[in-house]
C-alpha cells in the first residue's frame, strides 16, 4: 500500500481500530471449549476392589545370593 500514490499511512490507525472493534465482540460471543480438560474432570475412576488388581512381584533373587556365601 505504500507504493500507491496519495494513500498515506493514516488509514493504518483506523484499520487497527476497526479490526479491534470487530474482533472483541466475536471473542465474547464464542465461548472457549477445553474438551480435554472437561473430559478429565468428568471421568470417575474408582480404584479396583481389594484383592483385585494387586501388583504381584517377581521372586526376589537376592536371598539366593546371600545363602551361597
């Protein structure tokens, strides 16, 4: 736009003001949606019943090594 004769630069201030005036109401109209956060907050994860889902550990081999000594 600078290369066009008789255009000037005053229009840039008005363009910035106009774009702000148009953008702010649009931001207020459309709400934000955080779908991942909503999903994380609404899922109820209950612990498994006692006795189910317990971690079973492998046998400890350190006792074998100490008995040989």
